[in-house]
């Protein structure tokens, strides 16, 4: 009986110990679960942040690539457009030059054009001893009536203007030149030089017309 009585407290102690152990284990398990849940949430937040950073990084890269491609496309489009315009401008200038060349094949129209160019050149140099230089190819057009007409028109434009005609063996593009007696002042009024002086103005007109067709 004594042993039984002695065993009861021992059993109770053991039961208490076991109960305490279970309770502690439960607390530890609960804490572990809470910690695990918190860790899981933290990990999920970090993962979401990581994914967001990656997505943002790639979106930025994609946007950068897109902008670069768009910029490149715009530059290429502009290059193609400018190249096309320059080709068009060159084509128009070629047509103008060819048209001026054909003008020399029409003696009546070319004589009138040459007269106007001669008056402009002579008055541009000015003075009473201007040398009007004309290609020998056009010599057949420069008769007394032509010279008198130029003299009268030049004097009307600038009083006291005088000139003499010299022929040049070099075949210019058409038109003429005028120099002062000593050659210090030269006014090149050949078709090529005249076209060159008007190039910027003509080019601007051509580009304006081309821009209208681009709209």
C-alpha cells in the first residue's frame, strides 16, 4: 500500500511533466507555425518585390529598346525622306539645266535671253569701258542690232554705261560674262553660274512643293 501511495505522487508528477511538456511543445509548435507563416509572408513579399523589380527593370529595358527603335526608325525615315528630296531637287536642277541647254537650240528665244543677260552683266560691272564676253558659238546672234539693243537698255538702266564685245573660244553653258577693263571686276552671268546663284532659292521652292505632297 505504501508503494501505491508513493507511486501516486510520482505518476502525478510524471503526468504534470508530460502535460507541461505537451503545453510547451504546443507553444513551440504554435510559435513555429506563426514564425513560419510570418516567414512565408515575408518571403512572399520579397518575392513579389523581386518580381516587381524584375518586371520594372524589364519594362524599363523594353521601353528603352522601344524608344531606341522608334528613334532609329524616325531617323531612318527622315534620312530616306531627305535623300528622296535631294534626289528630287537634283532631278529638277538637271531638268532646268537641260532646258537651258535646249534653249540655245532655239535662236529666237536664246537671242532674247542672251540680250537680257548681257544687259544685266554690263550694268552689274558698271562704268564706260566694260568688256562683254560672249562665246564664239553664239557669235552669229551678236550683230549690230543686238549690240545696239544691249547698249540702249544698259544706258537706260545705268546712265553712262559703255561696253565692247569680245568673243571667247571656250564654250560656256550659255549666257555671258562682263568684266571691268582691268579685269578686277567680273560678273559671270552664264547659265551655270546664274543657276548656282539661284540654287538656294530654287531649292527652297522645290522643297516647299515636295512638302505639300508629303502632307
